[in-house]
């Protein structure tokens, strides 16, 4: 079980690293689009900006949800693994 805990900890760290990294990339893209729109460069339609802004807000909400529920999901996975190990071993 010790090995499983280490794997889950690594998985949690990778998930957070990926999530936060993508959050900053997404934020930079939204900021660039806003500046382009505000400076009148006419590179994108207002609908695109609104759509990407809603996607960004959805991503933030999803990242928060995953962060809060990840430990609970890991505990349930451990219970399932233990149950399967007991049934397979005898």
C-alpha cells in the first residue's frame, strides 16, 4: 500500500502542475485577446472573446473541483483495489 500512496502523491503533483501551467497559458491567451480587442486591432470577433472568457471561467471551476475531489477519488480507488485484491487472492 505504501507504493500506491507514493503513486497517488506523484499523480496529484503532476495534475496540479499541469493544471496550473495550463491555467497561466490560458490566462495569457485571454489577456492577449482582451488587449487586442481593446486596442482595436480587429484580429478577432467579440463573440470569440466572450466564448474564450467563458471557457476560461469553466476551466477555473473544473480545476477547483478536481483539486477538491482528487483525494476523495484516490481513497475510493484504494478501497476498490483492496477489495479486488481480497477477492482475487482467496
